[in-house]
C-alpha cells in the first residue's frame, strides 16, 4: 500500500513537471524561469550604456582639462597685460568649464538635470524671459563700453547687474504658483544664480583692475588671483550653508512628524507631548525663516515664501491644539513630506 502511494506521487510529480504545475510560490515554472531570463537580456544593454557613459566622462574630462589649462593661461596673460576683453573672455570660459564639470559629475543624472531645467523654464517662463533679455542688454552694453575703451564703466555695469540679482531674489520667488511642489527646483536655481551673481561681482572687479593702467604686472596678477580665490571661497560657503540648512530642516521635519503622530495616537497624558510638539514646530518655523545661501535678510531667499510658511505653521499648530481634527493635519503632513523630499537632495550630515 505504501509503495503504491509512493508510485502515485512520483507519477503526479512527473506529470506536473511536464504540464507546468505551479511551484510553492504559486507561479508556474515557466514564469519563474522567465524572470531571470528577462534580467539577463537587460544586462548587455545596461553594460553598453554604462560603458558609453564611462567613455563620455573620460573624453569630457580630457576636453575640460585642456580647456582649463588654456583658460588659466589666457587669464594670466590678460591680467599681466591689463586687457579687459581678454580678462572677461577668460572668466566666461572658466564659468563654462564650471558648468561642464557639474554636468560631468552628474553622470547618469544628466537626464534628470535636463528635465528639471525644462520644468524651471515652464514654471518660471516670465522670469526666464526677463533674465534672458536683461542678460543680453548687459552683454551688449559691456561689449560696447569695452570697444569704446571705457573699461571701468563696463565693470560697474557687470557689478550692478550682479547686485540686482542678489537683491531681487525675494520678490521673484513670490511669483511661484506651487512653491512647495517646486521646492527642489527653487533650491537648485537659487544656488546656481547666487553663485552666478558672485561670479559677476568678481568679473566686474577684475574689469576695474584691468582699467587701472598704472599697475605693474606683479600686483595685477596678485589681485586677480586673490579675487579668484575669494570667489571660490564665497561659492563654497554659499553651497555649504544651503546643504547645512536643508540637513537641519530634514531632521526637524522628522521630529515634528514624530511628535505630532505620537500626540494624535494618545488620548491621555497629552500635555507633555503637546508642549514638545509646539517646541518642534517653533524650531521648524525658525529654520524655514532662515535664508538659503546668505545670512543677510536683504539679499537672501528663504526656503519657501512667507505666506506659505505662515499657512503651514498655522495648520501645524491647529493640529496640535485640536489633535482630533482630521482636516488640518493631513494637508500639513503632505506639505512637510514634500519639503523633506526636496531637502533630502541636499542633505549633508558633515556640512
């Protein structure tokens, strides 16, 4: 009897193997085997793509290295001779190389950078047109003044344009329709244009140095090198401040979510949790008031506009005061999560 049952199970097993019976996971063997095959078919494509990106980075690095050596040589020669147009050209080349290095460092994320740029152009169409037209006017004016040998005034025009960009950032950001949803875009563009404005200030000062004809070669080169290093320090300080602020806001949002969720989950002993939640929201409010890349209130830009921040803080405090209310907290929580996602792109625990 036992032998008969064993033979029956063996016949069933052989029959299942031939008819594609399901396995323990409930999937037929054909489907189970097809997943690795599909992954194997994707591997050559991924390897080819990775190889192409690698060689593009190698070629790009070589081109940037050659261009950088030429730009440094041109900047040295222009600074020694006091040639204003050559100084400006060399600095424009250096800025273009900075953009190239950024794109090269992005590597596989270059597609995402292009998409984010396109989203910025669509979201900030009027601002993009205004900036483009203003830039063209500044370039034409500087070119005309240099051709007329009025280098000092050309330097003042460049510095004035940079100062306008630094001061006008707060009024420009208020025109965004969806500041929380487009927060990642705001942080990226603000960092870029702030560094671009710092570059404009440095370029304008270099034009003023080039306009001083009675300077000898050694002081001229020393001033040029000092201004260039000061630009690097200022850019690094601005980006480090942005990373530090985003890291702090990311952590503080986690603390707010934790305390408010704990408060809404309890029905007794709420006074201590409510006090802790209010303190967390107050700390988050202070961080959201802080400007991204500078501590000067006149020239900096906050993470989100003032109206949006006030509405968010009001909803959070209402959720804490009335922990049973099911209307304010879901909306405030969604906004906090969007802000946290945007800031996570810039978090740096060592900043």
